[in-house]
């Protein structure tokens, strides 16, 4: 699957994960209102978790690797 202008989906997911990590960093290390910092920490952690989940699900369904297969020794199985 490709996004607008032909950008691959993994680029979108990885950029969202990086932005989530940036929000966690800003919320944790920058001096600001405690409620805003807490909100940034929570939203950043949720963004990381959600987009990592999507990244793994999309890769396992669309030609990627199934991570929890017990059919192979290394735990990875190519999906046809």
C-alpha cells in the first residue's frame, strides 16, 4: 500500500513513531506546565504504541513477516 505521492507505508509509520518519541522526550525533559508535560508523555507513548502496532500488523498481512509463527526455527515465516 502506498500513500499520497507514492510514499511507502513504512515511511509514514516510522515517521509517526519518531514524532511520538519526540513528544515523549519533550514532555519528559523540557520545563513546562505539569499538565502539558503529562499530556505530551501520554500522547507520545500512545502514538508510539499505536503506530508500531499498525506497522507490525500491515507488514504481517501484506507480504511481510509473521512474527509469532511456530513453523520456523527463528520465529519468522514468509507470508505468501
